C-alpha cells in the first residue's frame, strides 16, 4: 500500500512536470510564430510600399507622355518634356527618395487639375520647368521660368534670382523640380507674383555655392534664355538671398566689364534687413537695404 502511494505521487509529479514542459514548448512556438508573422508583415508592407511608390512615379511618367503627345504649344510641350527628363534623370546620380515619390504623386494631382493649363502659368505664381543637357559635362539641369502676364513677341526685362541653401537637400534635382508644382502653392519665391518680365530661378546644381560647375550652370541657364526668349539687354537684373547673395556677388564681379555683362543692377541679400544693390552703369550702390 505504501509503495502504491509513492508510485501514485510519482506519477502525479511526472504529469505536472510533463505539462509544464508542454506549456513552455507551446509558448516558444507561439513567440516564434508571432515574430515570424511580424517580420513577414513588414516585408509585405515594404514590398507594397515599393509597388505603390513605383506606381506613383510611373503614373507621372505615363501622364507626362500623354500631355507631351497632346500639347501643341511649344513652350508648354517643353515644360512637360522637362518634367519628364528630370523625373527620369540618372545623369546626376540621385535615385528616387521616399519624399520624391510622395512629391511625384502630388505633381501628378496638380497636372491633372490646373497644372496642364497654359493660363495657370501665365496668371499665377507657378513656374514652367525649362530643362536642358549641359554642353559642359552632359548632365541634365534646369531652371524655373516665370512669364509676364502680357507675354508675347517683344523684349522683356530679365530677372535672375539665385536661391539660398537648404543644407544639401537641393542637390537632388527632383526636390526643386517638384516643389512648386503641387496642388498647394508652397516654396515659390515671393518675386513670382510680380509678372513684370522674364524671371528665372536656376537650379545651380543645388546647394553648391555657385562655384565651379554650379557657376557654369548659371551661365548655361542664361544662355538658354537668350536662345529662346527676347530680353532687353539694358534691363537685366541679378540678385540672391543668403547663399544666393554670395553667388550674386561673385558672378557680378566676374561679369562686371561691359563686354562681358549686360547686368543693369545686382543685389545681394544676406538676411531680412541687410543687403546691397549696385547699379552697374552709374557705379553706385545702396547698402543696408531694408
């Protein structure tokens, strides 16, 4: 009888131990299943996001191709071709970023709305994109083009604005291409509302201080303007803010001789309340402009 109690107790303890082992095994398998499921979900999410992003950029490409085929007006056709060129650009070595994909979708929305209409660019502070391939290094570049409200076959004053730095963000060419062409107007220079002449804002290869290739880019943009538009050589203005102010000063010094320059006035603004404007012909400057 005593032996039977011992065996019975032993069997009970064995069962409890066996049950504990099973529970630990089940818990381990449950944890493995949860981790594997989470990892799989993340992979699926990333894959789906990649597909959606690819759809964003490819949808923009297809729509631009459609607009190019339908557009009759040469300036608008070049605008659409420029957007397509810079969307597909590989010459500058920048792949699509997450933000580029998001912005591409916004540009698509804008183009499907008022962005495909000539009047949008003529009467509103929206720039046309003018892209070209540099004859110097064969990379694609571009500039923003704002037209006067009375745009026609006559000479206009030329305004060239050099943008400030965004700490390297603008080195990716798609940043400034997509920035002003979204449903909500944002990031457009305040001078865009003036509509008094031909106004351009060159990319300048991004945030590179308008030196070396970035400087050459400005001259190539201006050459492209001279080739395609009529401007008044006696009314050409160069100005910039922050990094663009420094670039303005350097470029004005290199083009100060009458045989090299048609600049009438150049202005350098380093902050909200400090600046300098110089009139070339009169050799006079106004400092501390507010």
